[in-house]
């Protein structure tokens, strides 16, 4: 029997801190994309997700998290969403039960009304936090990140420099953002963010 | 130049790709190349080049990946209208999106 390849981390770097900011991987246990089928698929998908997860899929660029904190749904375009199960999310039973079985849950509850694809190997999540997160991110991201325009739960699909990213504002107390990036760009984005954090160009 | 995506809001040009004249229509499938070559020539090669309002397709590839129909003044780059191509198509066919 052939040996399995070792899983490698998308970036080699440990979490870094600079100027009161912290940049770290925010590992995902599972991720999946949902694309509603044409016709009545969209309405049916909304109903299925509401029944299984107790939340309404966002209709605008926003994220919504289930009451138990285990799953977050991100708007990803009209009739498209990304479901994320963070690895560190702790379920009602405590420990890190978060995320396991997301794909199975989705398949059982809404597999008939949407195109469902595992994205765990596609996207990597980075978390930038600390005072000045918005200002640092503004050095790379061309959308308005001012608190009046970009609040907790808001999502933007855009560019960080030349790298396509999905930015999600998590919180203002303390300030924190999550960036979803294609795995092969993760190291490059990590580097760019590090440079932005230190305020230098390289 | 900036475009206001109906889904994502105001974004810079670097997020979009120009995809040509939005008014071009493919001839019906049974249009003969022998008897109606002009219809295919028009469709494949011939484009208006208006000095003024132009209806054009743009793709928001970095954002929501929607196709958009943009009405732009070619003399000034003033953008008068941006709509989802799906909505424009639904309106044209008289059906739902
Ligand atoms: Zn868009």
C-alpha cells in the first residue's frame, strides 16, 4: 500500500507580532462552498440551511455564525456562500469538537438543492488582530475599511495587493479581521501583511 | 475608473475584466453560414464604435464573479448605469432571473 504524503502547513511561519498587532493562521477544520441551483434552488437552499443550522444565509456581503459558534456562512456572490468550520471553535461539549462533520451535515441537509464542494484544501485563513488592524489592512486592501463602512460581520471579496482575498471583519473589541486566501498564495499574503504591520516596504 | 457593482459596491477597475459589447446577439442556431454569412460576420467581427453611450459587459472576477452590463460614455468614461447581466437578460426574455 502506498504511503500517504505528509500534510504540510500552508505557511511555514509561526504567528508573528509587531507594533501591538498579531498575525497568525486561523486553521479551518472544514470549508465548503454552496452554490444554489437555478430556479427555486436559492429559496430552497435558504430554507434548508435555516432548518438545519438555524441561520439565514446572508443576502449581502456579510457573514453569519450559528448560535453554537461552530459554523460561519459567508456571502460569496449572488446565490453563492462559503461555509466555514474553524478548527478551534468549541462546541457545547467543550474541547475542540468544532467543525468536524460539516460536509456531511451540509450534504444531508441541502445536498439536493445546491452544488456542494469541499474547499478545505483551497482556502487558508489568516487572522490579523490588535489595535490598528484596519489601518494596516488598508495598506493592502483597496476597499473602505472605516468603521462606518466595514463593521463586525461585514465581508469584502477583493484584492490584497495582487492577491485575491475574502476579508471578514470579526470584531472591534479587540480589533480583528480574518482573511481567506487561496492556499498557494497564503505565504505571499502572510509576508505582505508582515511588511504592512511593521510599516516598512521591502 | 471605478464601477459600482450592484452586489459589492464601488470598486476599482483592477477587480474587473472587460468582456465586450453587451448588445451583440448570436444568430439563431439554424442560421445558415452559406445563405446568411453576413449575420455571422456581424456577430463575430463587426462592432459599433460609438462616441458616446456604450452598453458593455464587465466581469467582476475578483469580487462576486458576476457578469455586469455597464452603460459608459466612451468620450468621458462617465458610468451611467451598472446592472447584473442576469437581470438584464431576464428582463429581455420576459422571464424570471
Ligand atoms: Zn461584485
